[in-house]
């Protein structure tokens, strides 16, 4: 299912690491990710994102303290 680039950003990326509209267009045009550009607006194939993005978690504060 195609998803508007802003919705994909909100769902899959942290606020400080969201790709811009121009980056999404470049990725789609270059064939790096499946999607479509309709009237200048990128739409990303959501199933691709769901199968490719790895959800990372940061270590607990206790673990960081042990390493200091």
C-alpha cells in the first residue's frame, strides 16, 4: 500500500532523522525504494518499509553507568 511521505516519516522515523520530500523523491526516482511520485508528491510503499526498517533501542541507563 502506498503511503504519503509525511505519514511514513511520522510512523517510521524519529523526528530528527526524517527524510525530506526531496530525499524521498530521489530515492524513488533512483530505484532505491519502491514508491511513486504523483504530482510532485512522493508516496512510499509501506510494505517495503515494514520489511526493511530495524527498530533500534538504546541501552538502559544502568548499562551506560556500568561502562563509565
